[in-house]
């Protein structure tokens, strides 16, 4: 056993600790905001939904704030953080590259343009969600078409196709901003693209759950194949791994997660890029441990970021700004560590 592995806390203890921390952070987050709520009242309101009682020690406003305002956005933050983090871990293992995140396959920019187009046309609600989601999935289909020649796909070509599609949709977003009403639609587009869950409702949470839970489950079921793929395609092929099937299953799962997140909450970056490195530092490179730990850390992290977003200033800060401010210096440290240790395989 290496010195590094002895220093890492056993995942058998780490997982329950992260689950307890996540639940505690969720309960605490309900009390955070401009409307003061006592922890006892929050627990009583939540328990009342499970076992309704006649005696209520809280007022109707507190119940509305907990159940209709804060709880949906807390659940959304958990789902988004979990989904983006586990997507990043899967893609980094698939591509054998620590610099990969869910935006590499073009889905983020595609869904971003879809949402921008919907706002420009005055479409909101489920119409916006549907258009953003459709463009996100369509961008993956185009990337697959560009990267596949004769039924075979090169990973390098796939990345280049993702870069091309992302650049195209980024330019399209800029054109949409140029055409947008500068007093109403342009601010709405700009704020939406920066990422926010301020107006999240239970419908958004349901969409996120329907998209993220099955996709994350599929990624976890492929955890051993990701381990083999991270050794290289030649070794994976020699071990009998269906490379094309595994690759496209993971890409489709991450595309669904990214499209669902962008459709409901705008573009939230850096979560899928940084959190997998934190998880690998804790439990090693085995994706059987990395994937669930990464998801839990991502959920806790984005929940904490959302708490900062709605309390740091009088005006709510978009999540994308805070994740970038935190993610850039953290990733710079991680990148420096990777260079010092001779590559990401030493994690």
C-alpha cells in the first residue's frame, strides 16, 4: 500500500460522512436568506409534511418561504451539483484528460443558444426549457455526425467537433444579444446565461430529476468500463470492452445532464471540471469510488455556493460568477500539482 493511499480516508467512512454533511447543509440552507427562520421552525414545517399535526407554531409566511421558495432551489442545487460533478468525472476518465468538462461536447453552448433564442422570441416557462434542451441534444447529434466517418469515431475529432459547435453557438448567442431589446430582453438573456436558480420551482426540479437521476445511474453502472477505458483504447479493446458503445453511452448521459441543467438554470461552469480532482485526491482513481464521492461533493459545493449567492450582497449573484471565482484559483493549484507530479495519472 502506497503512502498516498494510506493518507486517504477510507471511502467506507467518507461516503456516510458526506451524506450526513449534505443533509445537514440542506437543512441549514433552508434557514439562510433575507427572511429569518429558526432551525426548529424549519424542522417542524418539514416534519409536518410527513406527519401533519393540528398545532402549528409557525406562521403561513414561514411555511410558504420554506416549501415554495427555498426548498425547490435547494433540491435543484443538489441535483445540479451532483449531475455536473459526476459528468465531469466520467468524461475525464473517458478522455484520459484532467482538463475535460461537460462543455467539451458542445451541449452547453447549444443549450445556451436555445435558451437565448427562446428569451429573444418571448418564450418562457416550459417552452424555454424545451427549446434549450432540444438545442443541447441537437448539438450532440451534430458533433457525432461530424466526428463519425465510416462508422468510426476518433476521440480527437470528437473534441475538435465539440470545439467547432461550441464556437458556432457562442457566435449565435452574440448575434442574439445584438438583436435583443437592450432594456428588457438583453438583461434577461445576460442574467440567464450567467446561471441562476433563483426562480426554480418544483417543475424545474422534476425535470432535473427525470434527466439527471437516470443518466447518473447509467454512468455509475459503467464505472468499471470507465476504469478500463482510462487505460487506453488498445488495452480496453484487448480486454473485450465495447469501446464505441461505452463511449456514446457516457457521452449521451453527460449530454442529457448538461442540457437539463442549462435548460433550467443557465450555464454553471467549473463544477464538473474541479470536483473530480477533489474526489480523486480523497479516494484515488477507481471510478467505483470516484463517481459517488464526486457527486456528493459537487452537491454540497453548489449548495454552499447558492447560499453565498443569495446572502453575500443585497442583489443575488448569479451562480456562474461565484463558481468561476472559486474554480479558477482552485483549478490553477490543481494544474500546478499535476505538472509537478508529472501528469494526472499520479493523482
